[in-house]
C-alpha cells in the first residue's frame, strides 16, 4: 500500500511538473508575440531621451518599420534616424532569425562614411546609438536563447526567471521578468550579474491601438551609474502591407520615403 501511495504521489508530482513546464512555455510564447509581433507588420515614430549619470541629455528621433515572416518566427525590421544631425540618415536593419543555430543579421548604415557596418553577434548587447538600450532590446532577444522557470505569480503578474543557455555570449547571469497577465506584455525586466541587479527595462505606458496592447513609453536604467534612456512611440500603425522591398539593402542608402511620412 505504501508503495502504491508513493507511486501515485510521484506520478502526480511528475504531471504537475510537466504542466508547469507547458505553462511557462505558453507564457513566454504569448509574451514574445505581444511585445514584438503585433499585427503582420507595422510602423511607428520613436523618440529617445538619453540621460547620463551627470544629468546631461541627448535626443534621438527615428521611424521603425517592421514585417513578420511568421508570428514568433523570423522577422524584418529597419530603423531610419532623422534627428539630431549627427545621426540623421543613419539606418539600422535587422533580419531576425528564430532558429537557435542561426544568429540574427544586423547592419548599421553610417551616412558620413557611406559605410554599411555589419553588427556581429557579439555586439548585440552593446549600446544602440549611444543610448542605454541595446541592439538586442530593439529587435528582441529570441526566447530560444534562454531557459525559463516560473518564480512566482499573483493576480496581475507572472514572474519568470530567464537563464542564458550560452552564458559566455552575454554579460548577465540571469534576468527576472514580470509579465502582465491581461496583456502578456513584459512590464519589468531586471538583469543580474550573480546577485547584483545592474540593469532594468520597464514598460511605462500601455494603450490599445488597432486591437493590440501597445507600449507607448519604455525606459532602460543603468542601475550602476544612474543613467537612463526613455523611449516614446507615436503614430503607431499595424497591418499596413509593407512590401518586402522596404527591408532590402537598397533601403539603407535610399530610404522608402512613402513609408516614412
């Protein structure tokens, strides 16, 4: 009888663990879709205010165009800078791949040099045009790069812990993300080096646009220096039927003006 009870208990524990794993993967998939795959494509105007540790401010203004190859799958993105003059006409282009064996392709066009610079996989977690955002923050980190566990939950949030599968490829040991249960948008992500919380990404404002919960303001803080960058979005549009040609190498030097109005 004892053996039977133990066997049943072990079976229930195994089933609960399996269900928890399925639930975590489901949460991650929904969160990735909500944050980066709203609609089949889209456009938005963005402005970044960069504030350093001394309180000095810099402005960056740009337009983002994005098209999905498939939901939670490959994706194309291109970013055209318009202000200030030192970054005007700079273009950031991304071919995002979700296959774990293939790195994302990222390029930066520098108009002053008329140079297309390829951003290596090792540079994806470096500053995006002088801000506290990383290149990977803008195009999105593939969820296949991390292992996730459910740390806790309450009425409003799922709290997940992400641990990189390849620790040598990133500067953090793990991160903790709070996912809103109603929208599945990540509302706060804290990055850690062992026990030290050194970086925070926050969703500051959300509104529904075109039927999709949409981030209008987000913030990245360097908790070691006190500097931060605030990013605001406006004129957000979804499902606008962007042609594939917009995301070609040609657009780096010849921007598609009809889609940047």
